C-alpha cells in the first residue's frame, strides 16, 4: 500500500513483512525514517485512514529522542493521510 500525507510525503507500507519506507517528501526525512527509499522494520502501525496521522512504532533498540521519559517507546506520527493507494498511484 502507498499513502500520501498532508505534508507532501508518500510512504510505502509492506504490512506482511512489517516494513515501511518514505518514498518522497517535501522536506528531509527524520533520522528514524531513514533515507527516502530505504525500508525500515517496524513493530506496529496504526490504521491508515484519510484524515488521520499514521503512528509508526519502531522496534526495540531504536533510541528514544532526548528528553523522553524512560517508559516511552520510539515512535513517529505522520501528518494526516490525504490519499491511500492499494498498488501505488494510478
């Protein structure tokens, strides 16, 4: 599945293999997202639905951001989803 967000990013989600990658974006990807086009394993992903951000929970071992409480989990929240494609943009 590919989804686009309000910030102009596009992500490809491979739920079967539990991996995700940012395909493109208007601004640079975060360190957790990695370089555009690079697959990253994830632990959990929320439902991908237009109008809502996607929560990506990264696997154990991914460092927390400075100032995070000890019990926090490494995660990323995208801007709201604007479009969802099953096989890629048509």
